[in-house]
C-alpha cells in the first residue's frame, strides 16, 4: 500500500496529513479555512485517495499560511508515498468542466519541482477565501512533490466553480500520474 503521513509545525501553522494513494476516497479533513476543507474533501473523493488532514493556522493574520502549508505537506506526503517511483505512469492530465468553468491540468513526476499556472487574471473572494491562494496551494504541492505541474483556467466566471474545477482536475491528474502500471522507474536515466 502506498501511503504516508507527514507532520509539519512552524510558528504559523501545525499540520498533520495522511494519504493513501490506493484508497477509495474516504476523508477526514479539519482545517480552519472552510473553503480549503471543502476543496481537500473534493480532491480526496474525485481522486479516490484516502485523506486525513488536521490543520491549525494563524488565520487571524490571513488564510495564506494555512493554505500554502497544506499544499506543501500534501506534496511531501505524496512524494514519500511514491518512494522510488518505480512502476508509476509518471504523467497525468485532465480537463474538467464545472458548469461554466473549464480547467486543464497536466503533471509529470520528473523529480523537478516546477509550477506553471494561468487563471486569466481572475481575483476575488469565495466567502472569506482569497481566490489567488489556489496558486499558493498548488505551487507548494508541485515544489515539494518534485513534480512539474501545469494548471490552466480555460473558461469560467464564478470563482467557486473555477476553484472546484481546479481541485477536481488536480485530483484526476494526480491519480493518473501515480497510477501503478508496473515495470521499472519510468525514465531513461533510471531514476526520477
């Protein structure tokens, strides 16, 4: 079973996260940011990952640190669960509609943490959640998981729909990239 648990504590946040990459989509998510909780639950359900998250953060300052650090810890946990990455597909991609929103994502577990993002300059709040924090979450994930991750908002007007399409596309893309196809490490170098 490919699973991992990571604990991270700073002066700004305290996060404990468990993931099973071969799960069924069960989740227990507790964060002080309601919209982030909703997105992580959606991620677990649609990617069929078992996920447990307990997060505390300095939300009296802003949601920034908690959202970013949850992305960082998720990236660390996925990297740990993958081990040497032997036998994984390595690449994944998806396009997800959510009403008027349409989001594309693509991922490569290359061993090089890179993040590319385009949201058409959309800004605003989803309840108390700043839409641009999505960028911080996914950047933290990409760098810590040592994956190259692209996410692009193709269409959309309602920020909630766009954000949800981002997380659902992320879930499907990650599920494909980490899927076990057998064989050795998928690289001519022999390592990732």
